[in-house]
C-alpha cells in the first residue's frame, strides 16, 4: 500500500455515510478518470519474475488474478465496508454465494449450527438440507423466541444464522440478545441484513460477527445484475474467507462490481424514499376489507414493532399482506395489477410483488409454510420509487375488483 492510499483511507474514515457512498474506495488509474474504472481483465502482468513471486507470497501489494481480487471489485468492497463500518468486505457472485461462503468457510465436520426457521427459501435449504448432508448438526428455532435460542446453544455450537426482518414474514429478531448467547459459547453470529440494508440496521453494532448481503437487491436497486457481499473482521476475511473464495471461485465480476458501485451512490436516497412510501402503503392497506393482516415493522400493529424501532431507523421497503380468500383470491389480485409487476426480486426502483407460497417458498410442505406464517393468501410487496399515490391506486383497483 502506498503512502497516498494510506492517507486516502484515513480521510475516508472521517467522512459521513452519504459521502462514503459516493466516493469511498475510489482507485484512480494514471489517467485520472472521474468515474470509477472498469478493469475487465482476468489476469495481471508483472515487471519481473521476482515481483510475481513476491505478490503470490503476499510480500508486496498487487493483484494476481481476478478470481482472487480485481481493482473494480476492490473499490466496491472498500466502499461497502466503509458504509457498514466493517473492518473488511469480500464480494461474491450472488447473495446466496455470500450466505453459503460465510458458513462453509468457518465450519468443520461435527460443528453445531443454530438458525432461525424463518428464512428465505434458499437459505433455509442450505441450513436444513445441505449442512446436515456434510456432517453439520443444525437446530432450527423460532427466531422471535429467545428461550428457544437459549436452549439451542451448546458448547460445540460454532455459529448462529438468522435474517431480520425475515423473508417474507417480516419477523424481527433481537440481535443483541442472540449475539450475547452466541458469544457465550464462542460462536459467531451471521446475519442476513438484506431487508434492512446497512443504512437502516447496523447489525455489526448490535453484536453480529458477520453480515451478508444480496447486492442484487437494494444495493443495485435497478434489476441490472447479481452480486453478494460478506462483511466482518479483517482476521475472519483474510484467514478463513479469502482461502475459501479463492479456491472455490464464487467471485464477483468486474462489470457487476462497477454496476454495484453506481448503485451505492444513490442507495441512501432510494432506501429513504422507498421506506417512507412503504409505511404509507402499509398504513393504507391496514383495515381493508379484502386484507386479513398487514405485516410491516414500521406499523404499531407489528408484533415486534418496538424491537424493530430499537434496531432499525425505518421499517424498510418491503411489506407482506394476506388476501382474504386464499390462493385463488391472491392470484386474481396479482393479475389485476397494472402498475406493480409480478416478480420475485425486491429492493428495486420498480414496485414488485410476489406470492411466496408458490415462488420463493414453494418447495416447503404446507405445514412447514404454515409454521412460518406463509399461508396461501400471503403476498410480499417491495415498494419502489413510483409516486406512492399511484401505487396505492393500483393496489386499490385490484382489491376492489
């Protein structure tokens, strides 16, 4: 690291969040470009064989191969780490790659894992199907019940995994309480923070050891590319995660990293606007004759509203609500929408809606979905940047019809 880069990073740490989102981690080439450069290359060259040896040994700074590291990807990692106030970050090809790598890089056969049962479908598949297949013992708990967490932790528990708010039930888990339990047995807490984003919920400050994101969601925010990220201590990233990523290869492409850098520049503006609109939409829907319940952390009617407001600065951009009449009524409602698109993504500039029981959680048995509160009438709405009145009018027309 040159003296200039050291000075630059010290300066970055004095900046506030919005400034970090626009300028953090920038690496300019000798050409002095204003926009972040896209280094679309698989490898790098060396001035001498001795330099190549020194880079591979880690004796001098420099890039070796884009599976190991890339200047554009490094800019994204540094910028996100600054926003999260994390020591280090490593980007991955997708959010699920981030979840899987954050767990597999630290686990050894025979280790015990505790996880919340209310997880995104693919996350639940990893902890309930894949991990046991490879010799890890997993205990699933009701994430909102601290007594279940307390009973589940054991001396051989190596890590705990949860998401809060959960997908799609918007359950809120007490991060500080679970972190204390995990640390009492020397286990790490891994938090999927995708619904809250680093802006609404500083999971590391509440005791999380590792935070993972699907950058495909709010960080990109415009449905353009896939990406993921893992944030933690420099020790965990270098000693455990880097070797795993290097040798298994779920690397983020330079092009996608560049797109995500552009997304970070407007993240604060988008999340603030979408969260404000989501609260208005949730309030608008609450009490409607065609809706059985509305789930949104920002509503006082939410079961964990006080906890949510203690951990989060806003309720986020996603809400779920139950259409009276089950699957048939939910499908009819979805098909009548003209502004809101049916899609299983979220965190997008466009408002998107999905039916979890037949999409993201369709592989679960009916009784498993019922245990998670995912009935056939439940739909999940990701509120976008449209005028909130147009969103409300579209929902109202579809409900009244």
